């Protein structure tokens, strides 16, 4: 297998975040050439990108199409929701963190009727809960779920949720922003209407666009649904199919980088191999941090291979801003917590990283604690009791 992890350039930090993330040298180098957005060569690049993304879901029957859309991940999630949900629809939002809550907030802005199952930060929504909610409300037409909720690091059980939605005759939309490319979403085994992801996540590209992979029937039915010209997924799809071009100025350099990243993804061994590397990164990280006294927010069975949330230590000498700076001094950019109930921080496992580098992360964390005078990273007992109660 012709795939290796790059050695970072002098002074270049490693991004231990859920995107943007550390990219390979070949991905960076792909951005050194300019492309004409209307030129035939760039249209061919767009077509190849769409085809290669469809291959990742195993679409053997040609039932799906891929629609890239300029902007951040949230832009593209809104494009999916605003275009694929009819104005008369009612949506069940499965939330267990900030991004599920953001979906509900987006639907409020869009004026789309919705209800929410909110599981908090510790637990995933389960199939029986989804089935019960759908049985109790025949007006619900769609269900939306976040595949990997990176505010906590939880990996939601997409397969069982998808089967429950399918059995109830409803349609499932998946926000797979931080999981697509590393966690299997085979459309032949998992029934869904559409998924959405971004260039700067598990494919290991750079920020600038996202993409929706949706059933062609859903895209056809989306005509007239959109609340926004810029975020009209149906119009973008039609124009791309008719002309091969993006409706508005595309992020040409980002597309070039993404194609390079897709090539590396294939060389590594595809979804399974990438997911295995990320899982190994997580396992080394979690084991090492626990040796220092840190505890994960989540029970082991729900830990994703994407990002891990750790409780802040109870020791009053620990201050996250200082810890962050000390980790940065060692070349590692970590992420603050995104929880409201406990103090925490996050360390990402995705990007151009391997298990050996994650061991260096643990060593850097140990050195940071030593410099802060923190003898143990054990979290407050209150946080551990709360985890036990809420995760029961």
C-alpha cells in the first residue's frame, strides 16, 4: 500500500481538531496552480470529484447524485435542509450535542415544522425511541441525525436509526460532516435519502466547500423548496448536470486539493483503512491520557474515532488556556470544549496523523501538566458522578 504520513515542516503545527485538520504535502501542493472556473479542465475535475464521491457509498444502481456547494459545512447542511425538506414537511431532529441543536435552530430559521429528541451530551438516540416518536406522530415526514456529534465525540448508531426510519416509511437525512470517508455509509445496507459532508474532514482536504449526496428522486422533488438562491441544491444540481459548471464562482484551489486528497484516500485503502487509522489514533490517545489521570466524557462504547472529549482536571492549578499554549509550544493545536454542563477540552484523531504521533501528543500533555504543577489529571468527582447518572 503506497501511503505514508508526512513529517511536518519545521514550525508547522499539527491540528488536532475536527476540521480544518492537518493535510498531506501533496494536498497542499495541489493548490499551487490556478484554474479557470469555466474552463473544460476544471469542469472535468468537478465531474471526477462527483463520480469518486459517489463511489464511496457503493451506489451500484445509479440512484444517487453528488452536488458540491460552496461554503462552510453549516452552509451545506442548510442547503440540504432548505432544499430537500418541503415547506409542508415535519422533521424529527435527533440531537445529542451542539450540531444537532444547530440543525433544529436552522429549521426554525427556515420555518420548517420540527420536533426534537434531545439526549444531552452523553448518550445517542436509539432505534426504539425513534420508532416510538414516529408511531406517535404521523405528520413527521423526515428524520435528521448527526452521524458523529463532535461537540462530545459521540458516534451515533446510524444503522439502527436508519432501519427504524425506513421501517416507519419516513425519510432520513444524515449530517455526516465529520464521519464521511472514515465510517461506512454504504447505501445498499443503510437506507437514507441524503447525506452531507465537507471537504476538510475525513477526506483530509481543506475548507471551502461541502457536498450533498442524495437520491436523484429527492433532488428532482426539491424544485421550488429552497429559501435561498445561493443555497438552492436543486438549481445547483441542474446547472452542474447541464453545463458541468458551478452556478457561482467555485473554490478552484480547494477542489484541486480535494482531488489530491481523494487520491490519497484511495491509496490508503478507502473508507475502511482510513477509519482503522483513526481508530488506532484514538486508542493510543485515550490509553495514554488515562494513564495521566484524564477521563473521557463518554463511555468507551460510544467513543468515535473522530474526536475525543476529556474532562478538565480537578486540580486548581490546571487552566485550559495555559494547557492550550503549552501544547501549542510542542506543535499541537487542540480544541476547547463545546459543552455547557462540564469543563472539558477535545483532541481530534483525524487528519494526516498516525498512532506514533498520537503518542507524542500524550507525552506533550504530560509535560504540560508537569509545567503547570498538576500532579494528577483526574476530573472532579462531581463530573464523574454526573457522567455515571446521565449515561445510565
